[in-house]
C-alpha cells in the first residue's frame, strides 16, 4: 500500500511525469491504430482495382423483378459476366440476397425464367402483344396466373398465334382451360 502512496506523492510533486505517461499512452494508441489502417490499405491495394457491379438486395424467385444496388468489389473476385449496368427485367432463376448479378441471371424481354412452361394461345384471345409483354392468363373469368409473351407468330400454319410462358405450377390448369377454349390474355401495364 505504501508503494501506491509514494507514487501519488511523486506525481503530485512532479505533474510533468503524469502528462508524460498520458502522452506515451496516447502515442502508443495512435501508432497501433495508424499501423492497422496502413495494413488494411496495403491489403486493399494488393487486390488491385475495383469494379462497380450490381448485387441483389433481396432473395428473388424466378420470374420476379430484380431489386439490386451497385457495390464496389475488387476485380479479382468479380465474375467475367458480372452486370455493370442497372438490371432491368425479371430473374431467369432464383437469386439469393447479396449475390453478384451475372448475365445469366436476367431473363431477356422474351426469355422465360428457368422452370417455366411455354404454351401456344390463339391470337384472337389476346390484345395486340409483342414479345416481352407481361400478361395475366384468365380462364372462365378468373385470373389463373401471370405469364410472359415469348413469341408472336403471324404466319403460323393454323393462323395467328402467341406463345406465352407460365410458371410450371400454373401450366396444368392453363392447358385445361386452353383445351376448353376458355383462356383469355390481358396485357399488364
């Protein structure tokens, strides 16, 4: 106990020792932080240049619109087919949140998502459509599901026709309504 009392007496008589100890501690902390930051910057520089790519913000199912945000990643970890422009359209396959988007993740205007079924519909059962249009598939006045126009044929052997892609879980009921001739397509705005 007497050692602590002597130390307090020494510091009371010589306050510059106290401030010297405070400065040494602060300097040591600053050097440690500065060294850590320098190591982080050196590691970042070792990866090379960065590239802005688009990353999925939420889990997205096939056929759903993609919500993405731009992020900077080192060029060494970016896939060659990564998307550099803001994605438009729908997902061709299921995409997990945080996944870097690549060209194969996006369905083109008329590309059906993976797992969807393409069906032919008579053109007289639909408004004027073009490939890439989103449609509501109606049967007996009820909405069966949403679909995507993949092709419009004006010179088909049996006349005008439209090919639509629908989710696999809707294909059975849609074909039932197609054979009964109760399917009507409505363009979604």
